[in-house]
C-alpha cells in the first residue's frame, strides 16, 4: 500500500524567510500527490496537487511544491512566509485506487 | 453551496452507546469518505463510497458502519462506542473517484467516549 512520511513534526521560520515542509512517499505505480492545510478547529483545505507534467506545481496562497521522482519527494515551499501561514500541513498520496494516505502532519510556525 | 457539512460538532458518548455522525454534500460529488484524526497519526481512512449504493472499507473500518442511499448523504454509524474511538472525525468528498481529484473536507466532529 502507498505511504507518506513527513519527517519533521515542527518547522519554525521567521516571517519573510522562505519555508520548506518536507514529504516523501512510497507507491507501487504513478503517484498522485496532494498538500492540505489545517487551521485550528477547522477541516483540511486543499492547497495543490501533482498529477503529471511539470515537476513544479503552483497552488493557493503562494505555495508551490516540487515533485522529484528519483528522490520520491514532494516538498512544499513558499518564497516568503507570512505569520498567517502558521498551521498544520498534511501531505497525501493516492495511487490508482481509492485509498488516500496522509502523513502525520507538520506544524508550521512563522514568527514575526 | 454549503460544501461538506457535518453534524454534530461535538459529542460525548458512554462506552457501549451507539450513534450516527451525519455528513452531507451539495456539490453532486460521486466520492465520499470518512477519516479519523488522532494526534501524531494524521488522517486515517475509515470507509469510503464511490457512488450511491456502493461502499468499501478503508484502513481502519472496525467498529464503524456506513451506507450511501443518496448521492448527498454519507452517515457513519458507531455500533457500540469504545474509548479507542475518541477522535476527531472528518467527512470528505470529491467530484469523482479518480485518483487525481482533490477532496473537500467538512469541519469535523469531535467525539469523546467515556
């Protein structure tokens, strides 16, 4: 079965600095990769996805993610972090089936 | 559109009680799913449905039942609640069951079993 690893429980960055939230995956076929964000006491919101094509995917709120097949990674990035980006971020993977697997989540804190 | 709605927002049950968590979507989505979220474990899939009348088990189905009689509704039933079912439950939907479709999530139900 497919799986996702988010190696960092917590990421701290200063406002204005670039941020990266890491994700690696394991699937038997072609991966369908997703990033979601969760604000306190809310459901998950979709940020971006990789299906096929360009390895750099752009999404909502200035976020982007880079798909790297050789490293089986799909890291989330933003050039300049905002305090309002502080939240819990989840990477998810789906293969050709219906089962979407989520990582354990990374808590991003952006300090002023 | 209201999107994905869930009721109730909070619930406290005693061990052995049963209840139904409600989920509805007004986007005419084919695919609906239930997840539970536990600290440090991310979201785990309980059950899913690819259309009315069709359901299947996910990663952690034991202790839960589902049915899908209409496109809009996908209730989750706890038959005999256990403390291990204390969690936050999210319902989600996507346009199709295609692997590339993103899911839309409801606001969640926080369940405590004592």
